[in-house]
C-alpha cells in the first residue's frame, strides 16, 4: 500500500493526513472531525442520519459539559448564539448557517474569525493559513533547511548529500501522480529522477535529461500552511532515507516510521495548530498512518531516536509491530 507504481513503474511513498477528532459520535460511535452538534452531554456528526426522531437536535435542549451552552456570540458573525449551534476543535462556536471551513486547519471561515479565505485549487483556505504557505523558491528552500537540520539532529545521516528536487503541484496533479482518487494526499516521495531544483505547479521538465540527475523527488501539494508543509516534508524525507537505504517493510512500518518526522516537527513548533495535528495522528484509525504510527511512536519512546533509527536501518523495525 505504501508503494504505488508511478509513471514507468517507479516506486513511490504516499503521505496523507486527517484533521483532529473532537470525539466519538453519540449515535454511530465514529470519530468526529471538524463541525459537530451537541445534545444532552453528547456530540453528534452534523449530518449523521442515524439519530432517531426522539433524539433529534432541537433548539432548546443543546448542551454539553465540556462545551457549555451559553449565550456567547457567534465566532463568525458576532450575533448571539441561541438554540442549536455548532462547535469545532478550535473552540469556535457558530450558527449552523456558517457552512464553510478551512480545508487546512478546519477553522470556521468568516471575515471576523479568519479575515475571510481564498479559493485555491478548488479548496477554501483561510487567511490565517494561506499567507504562510511556501510559494517562492527561497521559502521552500528554507523549509528544506529546517527539515534536514532537524532530521540530522535526530540521527538521519546522508540526506543533505542527496539531490532531491521538490515540486509544488496542484490537487489535480497530485491525484495523477499518486494514482489515488483522493484529495488527502499532501506529499509524495518517489524514486523517479529529478534535477535537484524546485518547480511550482507542474512546471518541472520531468522528461528532460536534467530531470534525471537525481534518483529521488518529492512532490508537495500547494496551499499548505508552513507548519504543515514542514511536517509533511519531514515525512517525505524519511521516505527518501528509506529509499537510499533500500529498506523493504510493510506499509504500516514505512508510513508509521515516516510519520515520526511529522511528530518531530510538530513537537518543535508547539503551536495550537501543531497540537491539533498531533492529536489527530493519535486518533487516526488508518492502519498505516494511524495505528502504524502509534506503534512506531511507542517504540520511539522506549528506545530513543538513535536506537530506533539503527534498528530500522538494519531491518529490525518489525520488532516495533507489537
């Protein structure tokens, strides 16, 4: 699963992420991401169709012990909140009529709360996230420098010596490259050749001789805020390290171990955004990016970076599967 045939059958590693889970739905028991409804000390998916009529959400009985029902103002429009309202993982409370969320951070978008948004590549991205997204070559190189310095400090050797082009691509291009009909792929590392440069929005000369100077390449989805961009880039660079060392593991190990790069960057950032992303990773039900990551994280806490990197590098990572 972690390896997909790309272009002329080159192997790639795919990285995907989810947003923070607010808790379990009181009806279907599945994780809730983003907006939710509150009733009688329980939270529900906004559109969960399994809530029976007798347990439907009315305008006068919404309450929750962790998110109290009170006459505070709407985070989006400042009007008083009366009756049914929505809340999210940022602690925002707002009227149901405010339907638009930022696809990067899941804040409720409004002029008041996020200074509006931009529509980028079909995605609504708030004006808290979008201004920080790396766009220029120097901004992307700064991210590469931060990531490589962090990974080197942890014990990943040799990555600075590799020529790895970074290409910024839009959502349509990322779907094509990953061969996944999904918008959840934020980054992708491949063993396809590259020229070591930076290319934006599909401008790289992939079929030219200059693009074959490297054995590896990284593709990053455009529009990501800088903290997410750094974390995803760290994930993909660990895949490059796996390629360089010719490591062959099940996807739960390759992706779980690569997600430790996200962990390292998010812990260093220590922001509300990064904390929510880490909480999401701790609750992700995915067998590779979630469960696989948590097994590798447990192994990291037990062994430390030096020992874990040594074990993974010599083929002993399977000891972390249980």
